[in-house]
């Protein structure tokens, strides 16, 4: 049976994904930054609001690389523990060395902090220097699944590597393609990779309800979204991808 995970950044996103028939969500904040740890309030509210769908929580303290200081690792351990204590079904983690290998001590600490919760290694995997060595190491560490675009800009381009990872995994770990999946390409991706789980976002933008608007101030840096534009998960788009995948 094929599993579909939706990358979301709000409680409303979890509701939309569940209503559209998804199996699981990856709950994040700051998707513009690639996904960061959501607040404990968001985690708890999402878990109270949905009742069928599984909720996995990303634990990533900042954007940028995946090389973490001791203080960042300590914070990540606490975030993993807090997410699991709140009832999260799984956590999504990733840590690398400067040389492009899996950071084994940090990964082991985070797995231990997760207890019996499911553990996904996120797309930090796409930055490792040797994906096959990294895959074997993650299997040895006890990671349940790895999220990857096949070390390319999207899953479609990375499909050959993903298919080889799926073959080498031999069901010892789930290899989950993610990155650039749409209703138009999901069927080709399924055929090309042979994977059993898929990860995608289904975001649409909408106009802010604000009537009074000051266009001068910016809440972020020079690269930013309009302060009067919102991004949210589209249940309709989730449904379109699932329908295309199933048939």
C-alpha cells in the first residue's frame, strides 16, 4: 500500500491534508526556509485537531547547513523529547559532519530522545557525499525512513538514484521521494522509483485579509514574501496528487 505524506506548516494544513485523504503530515514552520521546528503550541493543537492522520514533527533549529553546535544539539534533543511527549507519532531529523557524512553521535542522541516514535532522516541526506554509505549507516542506526530528492533539484531528476536506493534498501529502511512532486508527474515518479512512500507539499498563496496596509516595512531580509500574502496547504491540490497517483 502506498503512503502519502504532506509537508505542512499549520494546523489548518493538517486538517486539509487529512480531509483530502493523506496518510501522514510532516509538521514544520518556516517552509520558505525549507522547514524548521514548529512551536509546541502548534504541535499540540495539530495533534488535538486531527484524529486519523499521523503527525511527524521536523526538528531543525535553523536554516542553512546541517552541521550543528553542541548547544544546537542540546536544543534539538529537548525539541524531540517535547514533540514526542506532546503525542507526535514521529520526528524528522538530520545532522551532518563538515565532510558530508552522517553525524553519527548527534543522530544517535536524537534517535534515543525519540524513544519508540518513528524517525525520519530528512533531506540533509541529499547533501551527503556518498548516499549509499549513508543509507547503510542510517539502517545501522535504526532510522525508519529517509527523505530524498535523489540529490537533485527534484525527484523527477533524481529518480535513477532513488530507484537504486530503494533497491539497495531491501525494505530495511523506507526510501521516501520528496521534492517537486505534482499531479502531472506523480505517476511517472512512482513508475520510475518503485518507492512505497511519497512526500510533497501542496501550497497555494492567498491574499491577506488586512484592509489597512503599509507597504514600506519588511519583517524579513531582502529575500522575503509580501507581508500581505499568505501560504497554506490546499486540500484540493493534495487530492489532485493522490488521484493522479492512484489512477
